[in-house]
C-alpha cells in the first residue's frame, strides 16, 4: 500500500490531520513527507508499526504516548508512564514567569520546580533564561529519569539538577522563582475525566485529594522558607479554584501578585510573594 492508501485507511478511524500525524510518527518523518510522497510504499516493518499504532490510537491511546514525545513551549520532551502528558494550558506558567522577569532575563535566577514530572516547566524556563539554574523535585524516580533526559535533549543539563523528594523535602537555600503544577483534580471528579486521561496519565500527578486542594495546603506552608525576598511563587490551578487557593496562600503569609488565564479564558495560574 502507498502512503495515500494508508492515509485513506487511517482516515476511516481518525481525522485526516491526525491520520497524517500518526503516519509521520510511525515512519519517524516530518508530516510534510506524508503530503509530498503519496506514492511511497512503507516497508513491511513500517507497515506493521503503522497497523500497531492505528490499533492503539483507535483504542484511545494519545498520539503523544505512541510517539513517546510531546512538544511544550516549542521544545521536545520525552514521556514515559510516570510522567504527565504536558498540556498547552501549562505554558501560562512560563508566560507568567517571563512577564515577571521582564527585562532581567540575563540575571542569574535560581529556580525550583516542585513536582517536576517530565521537567517541561523548569527546562522551558532555563531555555528562556540563559544564566538561570534550577532544581527539579519529584517523588517519582521514574519521572526524574525522564526529566534528566529532557534536560540533555534541550541542552540545559549543565544548569539543571533533579532530586527525589516530596515537595520541598531535601531542598536547601532559597530560590528566586518557585513554580509548580501540582495535582489539583478533586477525587470526586474522577468519573468526569476523559477515558484516555484516566488510562494513560499517572493518577499521582492528577488528583489532589477529595477537594483538589491537598497539595496547595502543603505548598502554602512549605515554600515560605524557600522563597527569596521579593521572589515569585507561581502555581497552576484548576477551574474554579482561584478563591480557595488564594485564601490558603494569604493565610500562610503571602500576597497575591497576579492571576493568569489560559487561552480558553479559564483562570489557570496564580503568582504570589512573601508578605
């Protein structure tokens, strides 16, 4: 079968665009290759891979999981079963930090990313702030192994270190920027999630206790000793959580600096500083 025929077959199950992405991923080619080479005939091994990927995608497995890589902030990040699949919404954290930094991008910022997962937040920030250094913390060694590989992949490994710990555990000193995308989905909402999220994202990275606020309670209590004077703490939040999360940080001695919304207009991140 030619690529044109394979694309027609895949499009019976997927959208034409996704069919192109699947073929490109299975062949380890750029999507433009599929468009420009309709008469190309995949080898038997390539056809077997296309069939396997199509079957898995039709069963609900995300394309990023099939490929083992996801783009975030225009950078590539390897994934495994221990890491959350990065969402575009989380890029608002990068935007928030860069807006706060302003014209001081060349400064030697110190950053920690609590619950770093794939390392996408910390690594993206180090990519944008050329003299910054950072520490990524995660309770999962499986996630940390991916974060280390991603730091190498994106050329910031000389400025990034990763350590196993539960939030601020094992950290010393202070940081100019503390960032986190903690688990914030209430357990009560578990049944409302898409099947592919429940099946392929690690639950430890999704659920924040019965009310979704468990991790914010911990962070509000722990980051006070870690955040440098006039430093920035910035945290992703779930839909409708703004007031509750603000109250937790204000009670712990922080002022709310800003709230940021994602492209859908949903309040997605808060920035705080020590009072």
